[in-house]
C-alpha cells in the first residue's frame, strides 16, 4: 500500500507541474514537451496501478502490461494535443 501511495503521489506531482502562463516561445515549447512526457508517464503509472488490481499470476502480469501501455497511450493523447 505504501508503494502505491508513493507512486500515485509522484505521478500527481509530475502532472501538476504542467502549468501554463505568459512565457517566451522557447520556454513554452519546453513546457509543452514536459507536459507531453508527464502525461505519458502519468498515464502509464495510473494504467499500471489499475492493471495490478486485475487477475492473479500470469493474468495479472498481462493486465499490468496492458494497463501501462494503454494508460501511456491515453495519457499521451490527452497531454500532447
């Protein structure tokens, strides 16, 4: 349980760093790239956590892998518009 809390907290902090404001174009591009990466990683973390609650044994390993892949894809699509 402690690991899940740490992973959720780290993912939340990574995604919360994606703030926008009035900045130069170079800084804006860098923030956009960071937001894209944070969305992908955050989605993969959340997907992996959801997948870890499904099944047991080999089925759970496959569910975690699928959750990581699916969550990363969805997070990327949401953050990298």
